[in-house]
């Protein structure tokens, strides 16, 4: 069997799970949850150790290495979907993940933890986060004006986004290297043992593999089990399936809070938003032009911009150096309203 097809075609795994007993499915869910949790533990410890070894802030490592790892499966699925002519899935993966990462995941992080604001980094990567999404909307709007009957995100736009992605990664590294401007201090007293550079990088990469792999199998198992116990399909779609693509980011965030490193979650969310726009949507459009369904212009894009500009506004107004709990509640409320309206009104998100 083609490995790429197995990784991207949910129907293959779903068909296999239908042949298993409920007991086996439960055991698989437990096993994959353990893998997911252990992978996140190892990954966060690796990030902290890597930060101490390289001198790079944890927020930067979260915004680059972790984000690349957690968005890679979405990029593969989106490129495959675009190549097979399913533009709605490709575009929906990117936009939906941005809304979930910032609204749901970062909203929860703010509610349950005090998240410090590194203004030097966030006043740069934060603007890239908002700017990339705004550019996507503007180019989509221009495509709609040019061809209102069949607007598309062209391949040239896809290659533009990929070029901007490389520039973003380079500039993030350059910003991070200016330690004197970052005010970076080695305050990771909670880490009693720092590994060498190779071991730290191996922990990050190995943890990422376990997190992504665990999420890849946990979500289909949870969906199949929900169907077995009689949960309605629309409820499953609105909860388990909708959360599935952001599960690696969610587990990373929850583990970083538990280990008292919320800045890793912040970096991962900001970086994942940038990569979902420039990498996931950019790579999919480069593979094949993406048709823009009308509901994106009327519903999904506005929801994405409301959440991202709220996040940007919070960075600007928070003069005490951290995010407030009410701001997390606002982001979470916008996300829940988005999901509720999407499924109560029957608005297709493309996924």
C-alpha cells in the first residue's frame, strides 16, 4: 500500500477500525494517548534544554521548530487534497487550524497560566502572524473581484507564500540571535539537567514524532468509538474531528503549562498560525490552484481576522508584560461561537 495514501486518506484507517472490537479500540485510544503525553513531555524538556544550550528563547523555538513539526501533517494532507482537486479541504485545514490554535488553544493557555510577553519577538512575529492572514484575505478578495464566479488562489500566490515562509524563518532566527535586545536570561531552574545539543535536538524531534503519530491514530479511534456508542455524526464532527488537526498543538500547550513554560505554547501558536497560512495553504496552492468557496469570504475569513486582530490588540495593550485571563476567555468565546454557528447553520469548513 502507498505510504502517503495511508497517511493522508482517513477512509483507509477508518475502514480498518470498523473491523476491530470496542475493547481493542479503547486499548488503542489509551495507548495512543500515552504516546501523545509522553512525546509531549520529552519534546518540552528537549525545547527547554535546547534553549539553554543555544541561548535561543523558548518562544522562538516554539515558533519555528515545533510549529514546523506540528503543521507538517496538515501540509501533507492539504497538498494531497489540492492535488486531488479538493480545494475546500486544503483551504479549510489552514484557516480552521488558525482559528483553533489562537482561539481555542491559546485561549485555554491564557485562562490556566500566566503567559509572559516577549515584546521584542512578538512585535515582529506577531505582525507576521496577522500580516500573513490579512494578505491571504486581500489576495482572495482580489481574486473574487477578478473572477466572481470562480475565484482561485493561484499557484503564483502559493509560491509567493512559500518564499515569504523562508524569509520569515530566516528573519526569526536573526531576531533571536540579537540576545542583547531580547533581554534573554537563563531562568530555567526547573530543569535540573541540561542535555548536550545533539541529545536536546533528538528529544525535540523524537517527541514531535510521538506527538504527531499519537494524534494521527488517536483521533480516528475516538471518532469510531463515538459512533459505536451512538454519538450523532454532527456532534462528532463539531468536536473530535474539528479538534483533530490541532491536537498536537493542544497537547504541546497543555504540557508546556504543566511544566511551567507557557512561552513555548505562545511561540507554537504564533508560529503555527504563520505556517498554516504560508506553508499549509501556500504549498497546497503551489501544487494546484485553490478554489475559494463563497462561505470563506463571508464566514471563515472574518472569524479568522477577528481572532488574530484581537490577539494583536492584546499584545499592544498589555503593559504589565503578560496576557490577562479575560483575554483568554474572549478568544475562547469567539472560537466557541465560530464552531457553534458553523455547525448550527450548516456552514461547510472544507474539512
